[in-house]
């Protein structure tokens, strides 16, 4: 299987998630009421990557999660590619606490995993929603918020949005990319946030972009708060080797203590961006 190559900031993201996961299980282990604390990776991939910097193998978030001590009580790995999901099927044969799913994570999460994480189950979960493109749907994020049992990391995929949606003239965006953006955002209100309608010399209407991705990302954080996540600290902007924006890494939780932990971890890595 061909492994993805990842850059420096993707390696940083993996380290951030790993550090938070370790803090998370350490806290949850001591909660006498808790009947389980699970790890969910919605875009699990092959479980490992190749570092562009060193050429060496880098454990992905699933393998990092499996190494966290104390361990999670269950693991759910999802991938759209069958050959990648099969990697975790093999691991599940050795560990009954591992569950592998092949399919669209939006459907798998809402139909198969989230229904087992309701408030009355006394379970809690850490869910990684980190696509590089517009593959995540708003209804999935909203459902996680409604459960009030799930902490999430989210990639806000700026590179895909900039390349395929945020043209200076909105008319240049393909209908299928607008539909993907609407599904990710939850509606078409992002368009009103960024574009202004004006008349052309020919008497028709044109939408001209006035704002860029920082405005969009800031509003996304507010939207995540408004659907029920109590704590959403300022995200980290991840960049490529040319300093171009790749994605914002967001964290959202129901608990202030989780926010404090994540902010501490985020702040350590933000220093490396200055």
C-alpha cells in the first residue's frame, strides 16, 4: 500500500493529538462513573505516513492512539478506502476493542457509532475529524455536539476551499464545489459572509469577494460554539513549506478542563509559527 507523504506541520498535528489523547485517558481513567472512553478516527488512512523531511515512517494518529497509556477502552477507525480499512480489520483480530469501518465517515459516525455514545451510556469519546479537503459534513459535527459526550479535533481545510471555492468572482466556482462547501458549512451563509453582490456594466449581477479565509475560519469557530460545544479555543493555522495555508486545526469540547489542556498544548506549538 502506498503511504501518504506528510510535511512538518502535519507531524506537529499528530503530536498535538497524541499529547491531548494521553492527558484525556489519564483523566478519564479516574472517573468512577465512566463506563468507557473511546477513540474515533474518522479519516484513519493507513495508520502511518512518510515524512517529507526525513523520508522515514511516521506513525499516524491511529497508531499513536493505540500506544497511549493508559489505553482507551475502545477504538473506532474509519476510512473510505477499503484497503486502508483492512489494515484495522487485521488489528481487530488481535484486539477485540478495535473496530474497523469502510465507508463514508459521515454516515458511519451518525448511523453506527454516535448512537452508542449518548449521555445515558456514561461513555465519553475523543473524535478526530481531520480531512485535508471538504469531505466532512456539518451535520456530523452538529450531531457530535448534541451528544455532549464527545471532544473533537477538526481540520478546517483552507487549501481545498481556496483552490476550489473562494475565487474573486464567485461565478468561477464549480457547482459541485459549492455543494461540497455548503455541506461542510451547513448552509450557504458563508457566501454572504465573504461576497458582495454588485451590478455589472451589462445589467446583471456579479458576486465579488471582499473577505478571505481568516474571516471564514473565525466564523467557523463561532458556529462550532453555537451548536453546543462549550469550549473552542483559538485554532492553529497549519502551513506548507512555502508558508501557504493548509488548514486550521480546531479543538472543541464540553468541558473547560479540556479547553485548558488543549490551549496549553496549542500554545506550545504556536510559538514555533512565529
